[in-house]
C-alpha cells in the first residue's frame, strides 16, 4: 500500500519555524518527484515546493522563496520542508506529494498517478 505520512505541523506565532516530514513507502521513491502542496478552505491548492531526483534546483512558489527549504533523505525515503519566518498567510493544510517520473520529467500533480498524503495542519498566528 502506498503511504505518504506527514508530520511536524502545528501552531506557531508569526516569525516562528516548523519542519515538516513526509515518510514515503509502498513505491519506488527514486522514481518520483517529491514535494509539498498546501490548501486553505475556500482557496485553490497550490504547489509550495518540489525537489527533483535529477539534481535540478528545487521549485518554490514565490511567496515562500527565501523562507522555506525542501530537502530529502533518500536512504529514509523521507522528504522535509523547513519553514522559517512563518507568516499568517502560510496557514494551510500541507500535503506531501509524489509524482512519478516519465521520460525523465515529473508528471503533472493534477494527474491520477499522483500520490497524496493526508496532510498536516500548519497554523500561524499574528
């Protein structure tokens, strides 16, 4: 069974930090692009960060650049999201996402082949 288990969410004050973890199992981790998406009720889900197996620079949505860092430990099949200088607008449910590689590129996260975790809530108070 494919599983993406997130942890590390919580409630912090603005300016604080959190580190999210996603432990993956049930699939070949090295064949996937791993990342994080987030969603607030009433708003569209957005891609926050993606780390690529080919060594290209990670993707970050503009609003988190310079504050968030994505990393992974391939030996542990785990991806992390270090979040610093948190802002109230960062409040959301954060989802770990796995996208299979096809022909050396990541497939769209909108595809049915995408795996999603159950999410971990991040709440940032002002």
